[in-house]
């Protein structure tokens, strides 16, 4: 697919980047390579994470898991070189209960301050279909408008060819809801990275920092298969896939 030089050139074209995700590890899976390359190039990168990854049956377990996953997120972002980070500390699986106006205003504030050229987040379907992912997509696209930003908004996607090579893992572990992910042909992609060498190594190091989430999968499929599984990062523009419907999220009143 891409040469090493082409991968770097594509990321260089993204300029200043703000990424917004739902859970610790989303960032490493979906934009780990992008962020590592961008930071190596000296481009500003901000990572906003909505929840602390504390999904559990009891509040006691939530506190323990949340603390662990916050630490894993910090370690992963250190590996990727991303020092500008914000954790909104919402409950994992509870985004539907959050004060959307407050969250949108917070994300909009980040966008207004950082003035990104590119914002990367989930598409309206949450990529995998997860409810927290869908909420983050709606919040972020609303925040871009609220901030008056002209940043290009990108959503993660996959091509039919890439999806076919990942089907064994995705189906075995029920990664996607039925009918997802929404696929795009190569000519529709805004960014298409096939990571190799040091960039893939850096992404893998960040993913392995999320040990509570990634170690079981690596153990189940083997490191070589996992390495190939996470090597691609593809994105389409919001206009290519369609953004969240404005009526789904209440945008803060600025009058």
C-alpha cells in the first residue's frame, strides 16, 4: 500500500490535530500511528477521552478499574508523545446520562483554544456501533460547529479489502454491531495509512500499555496476527460519510 514516506506525508498534511474518543485505548487503536508520526514531525496533537473506562458491575469495581485504565491511558499517550490530553472522566457506558450541553461546550473550548486543522473522532454510527462512541461523535461534530471551526473532520473507516483481512478477528470477538463497519473504497479515503517498521512498533507499544484491554486479545490470536490486525488506519471526511443529525444533540445556546 503506502510507502514509509507517503505515510509521513499524509500525516504532515493534517496539520494541528485534535482527536476525541470515548474510552482509553480507542486512541491507540484508531489513531495511534497518526499521533506518533504527527508528534515526531512536531505537529501539535491533543487527545480528548470522554470516559475513564470504568465499566463494571459495582461502584467499588468501577473505581478500581477506572484508576487502572486512566494510568494505562497516560502511559500509552506518553509512548505516542502526546502530552496535551484531557480526560472528561465520564462513566464508561454512561455517556447517554451525561450533560450533553456541558460536554459539547468543553470540547468546543478545546477546539477554540487549539485551533486544529483536523479533528478526528468517530463517525455517527460510532464505527463499531457502541453507544458511547455514537455520543462522542455527536458531541464532537456539534462542538466543531459551536466553536466556529473550519477544521476538517475525519472519521475512521475500513476498505472492503482491509475488512476482509480482519474478518477472522472481528467476527470471533464480535467487534462490530451488525452491519458495521461502514466500508469505503480506496478512492473515497482522505487518509490511508499502512503502518510498518518503527511506526507500527510505536503503535503496538501504546496498545500494549493498555494491558487490561489488549493482553487477552494478543494472547488469543498471537502477537504476529495482532501486529497485522492493527497495521491500518483509514479515514474519510465527515462530508463523505455524513455527520450526526443536529436534532440528536442539543447545542449550547450562545445568544
